[in-house]
C-alpha cells in the first residue's frame, strides 16, 4: 500500500495543497514540516511492523496516544489509496 506525504483537509486539485504545514513536536521545540512529520509517522509504522509483523494498528493501553495517531494515519493513507486506485481525487501519488 502506498502512503502519501501531503496532509489531508485541503483540495488535491488546489495548486497550493503541496505547501508544507509545520507542526510542533510534543514538548515544544522546533516545528516540523509536513515532510518531516510524514517521515516520522512512516518510521513509526515501520517499527510497528517490525515488532508485530503486520500494519493493523490499534490503540494499546500505555501507548494509546501515539498508536491512535498511527492508527488514524494508516486509515487515512488506505482511504487515499483506494480513492486513487478508483480514479477519484486523492492526495495519494503513485510514488508513495
């Protein structure tokens, strides 16, 4: 399954939808670009896969916040992939 870098909530046909939206890491610090955020969450998914052998992420007690973020991110990626494959507007790209 491919994964995208662009954020959701903007029109994929809008010429400005690729502009990165900086985010603030937990605990403050410098803001991350959308690219850095995507790479971080993708790394979390790779770690999860390494530990569990699958990418069916659920919230687990003790790690609920990060796993909820990862679960929601995966659901968003899968939805965008299905839209792309059906020829509908999507943020998904063939490279991701």
